[in-house]
C-alpha cells in the first residue's frame, strides 16, 4: 500500500472581480491523482500558477479540498475530525519556501523546535531537551546556537532549522514546497544533500514541489509535471527526463538552460504566456501553446493514460 | 575596445563608516561580445552594473576608470552622464514590474529616451516605438502602445524593458538578472530574443546572473565574483571545463546536473564574509578546502594562467600555470566531489 494516495483531488477558489464584481472560480487543482510510496520522493514540477503549491497545502488540509480523496496509510483525510487530523499531522509535515518568513523572529531556535513537541504533548521537559539537541545535531547546528534567534542565521541555516522543525515529531511524510528556491546554489546543494541523507536515515517520504527542473530531477524517484491545475505527465524520474512524452514536458525540458556551453541546443520555444488559471482554455489546457495542437485538442479534455508501462501522459497525440 | 574598466572600487557608507563593496575590478568588453558576471548573492555583481551606470546612492565612493568607446565616463558630470545613459549604454533590471511606471502607457515609457536623446518628431517617435515593440516580439503593437504595465504578463513586461533599453541602439547593454523572475519557458523566449538582438546589432552585452545555465547559454566570456572581487576570468567553455579558482570549482560542483540523480552534491561550507568584516588576505580562505598560510595573510593578485584565463589564487603560478603548494591540480579538480 502506498503511504499517500490522492485521487481526483480538486481545489477550487472563488474570487471576486472588483468590489461588487462577478464571482469567478479558479481551479487551482483540478482532478489530480498521485501516490507516494514509503521512503520515496515524488517531485512535483511546473511553472507559476500551475497549482503545485495548492496541491501540497490541500493534501495537508491547510486549505479544505473542494473534492476528492486523500488517503494516508489507507485512512481518509478529507472530512476527518479535527481531533484525529491533529494526531495525523504528526505524521505529515511541511517545509516552506521562504526560511525568512516561516520562522518566528521573536522565538529562539530552541523554542521554535520545541513548539511542535509541546503542541503534540511529546515527552517532559527533559526529554524534549534531549530530542531537540539530537535534532540540531542532525542538521549540523551546535548546541549553543539553539538559544540564538532566526536573524542570527544565514538563509541555508534557517532552511535547515525549518527542516528540523518538520522532523521534530518524527513524521513519515514531508511536503517540501520550494524548499531551496530562495537559496544560493552552493547552499542549495547543502540542503539537498541533507534532505537525501535524512531520507535514508529515517526512511522519509517526500513530496518535493519545485519549479526548478534540475533540482527535482536530482532528488526525485517519481515526477509529476503539472500545467494549469492538472497533472499532464507522471512517471519514474528517468522516464520523464529521458523520454518525455507530453509536449509540455518536452518544451519545459528543452527550455532549461543547461550548465554546459558545449551542448548543442535544440530548443522548443513555446509561444505566448501561461493562460490565467481563472480562465483556462477549453479542451486540453495546453493547446494554446502546444506545437502539436490540432482541432480536436481544443475540444477533448485528454485523460491521463498509461501510454507505456508506468508512464502516464495526458495527450491525445501520444 | 568597447568598454574598458580599470581598478574600479566602490565603498558605501553604512552606519557612519565606509565599507568596501567592490574592490579593484578591471575588465573589458568587446563589441559583439557577451560578458557574463556570475556569483552568489552579495558578491557585488549588481553593484558592478550600477557602478558602470553610475546609478549609486549619494554617499557612495566610486574610484577607478571607466572608458566607454574612448570616453572616460567615470569623470563625467551628472549632466553629461545623462546623455550617455539610455543612449550609448542601457540597462535591463531583474524585476520588470517594479522598473516600469504603473501610471504611464507602454508607449510613453519607450518614447522617453527617444525624446531625451533624439530629435525625432512625434510621428517618427511613434513609428519607432511600434517598430521596437515588433522587434521584441510583442503581438498587437498598435494596441499595446496605449496599454499600461499591469495589463501585461511578466514576460511581456520584460520585452517592454528590452524595447526601452534598445530604443536608442546602445553600444553596451547591461542586463541584471533579466530572466530570474520569469518562468522557464518564458525565460527561454527572452534569452532567444536577446541572442537575436545581439546578432543583429553587434552591441556588447554584460549579463549578470547567478544561473550557470544562463551563463553557458549566452555568454562568450565570464567573470566570477566573490565578496566584491573578481576571482576568475575565462572564456565560457574554458571556465566550465577547466575551472581554476576553488570557488568556481565549488560553485560548479554544487549544481545538480541532468542525468546524475541522488548523487551527493558538492557544496561550499561556511558563509560569505560581510562587507564590514572582510578577512585579510584571500576572502575565500575560510571556506577554501586548499587554504594555505599565505592565503590568510596576503591578498592574491590576478595572474594569467593562459592567454585568456586569469585567476586570483595562491595555488597557481604565473609562468607554468600549474598548481603551487601541496595540492596538485588533479587533486584540486576532484576535491569537491569527495
């Protein structure tokens, strides 16, 4: 059984245009089905507005999903009582993008790391102290640094504190929403290394959300590519990167600047901009920018189908 | 030579005292060449751009010589500089939304530099603006000219920024992270556009970026900056294949590469020193895996390893271009992978 099983998840938001304007529905996540296996990483990649962050938040029920089912170890999360949800949240934690905004500037690192333990009533004071010191060792923080405040740390260190906080309750699943996007590349690599080490050591599962294709490729076992609220391709990392099927994935990969000046580039340049998620195109939402689009694409919503063993894509031309 | 910068240094006043931001930068840009300036946050790459344009706060202390096409612009008065900025040299900033005026139409903003620098009539200016909008690949130029920045997407706004910068056909274009705020498919469009413009105009471009992928795709030659100094300069292929400075090596080793999955990445331990508390000697010494005694005492000078490859590191010798001290160059190249 998969650790996390999400089926047909929808996350719709209602927005108003202007003060008394018409209500419009933004389909941030529109029928997404994914699974995450124990000890594995699912990478979720896509451009801004594709719904990748909403998907993460929706899974943790930080926002209430509109429709669909989220099963964690077989147990349905949608509609679960607040009490049971709190217990379950011990098992699933989140790491945010901005390590400057996600740590309380008025709390010491010790207080920040202790908060989840207190909330969930873990141990007594002495046990908690031990747990925190053990935790800080894991992320390479010295004991003395625990009484420092977030502003005294660099961005990379802060992100490691964010990771330690997520690990405090010994979760099984961590949803990491752009955890390294705010960091410089040499610091980013430290955080990625740490995440890979911790995964091995603690048998963690990750859902790794990012716009950065090379980072996702590096850390993931399986990759889901999203476009305007839908998964357009999902498969093992090797399949998605070596033999991408969906025209969007192909364009995305060919657009990625590769740090090798001798490489001969054959780029697929997509025309136009990302359509607004509040007013997505008909049929296949990608048809307005797709180099392969035909008349049918504007009419038929392509289902996500298994086109090759273990390789799913949503395109009628594949 | 299009641009010749000699010993440029910059100090900014902070909390009552001047602290050095840039130190002793010397470099050149040829016509038709793209020079990359690469480094991590706080290394001074953006301040280098602003110093060239002399768009600095009042209490900045800028020294050294900047020569643009034979004119020593570093000694020019504000007034004379205004005739050069937007005319002979232009700049594109990272964030197109905050660099455009929300209260003016696209047309007005592109027209501004034409009014300042040319004697074109109103009709001539309008047709030039339309021509520019089409040249940067914007659709329905006739309508767009009267629209406001908020009506445009991020990629379109950056195209407008490029149109503004190109309005007077500058000889030198300085781009400060022009695609960092954009999605990858939009970034590809903008980089493609910049390559086209470069081929058509033969201008010199300075491309400031933190993204080694962008460097590899668009630059001919690269400067690597660390803590306000240039630590390495080389042609782009040479830099990627034969990086010499331990910082450059560390930077390249820390990038996740396509095809290498779940492999331990190289990283650079420690943090960048802050402007107020720069160490004596080499500024990278505290984070360098090859640090020697001399590094902590004496600042290494830029030395020429090859005809067009320079680095500021005590590991190398001017004449042979081979490694000094105990660390052989083989060892050096592999050190970051272990």
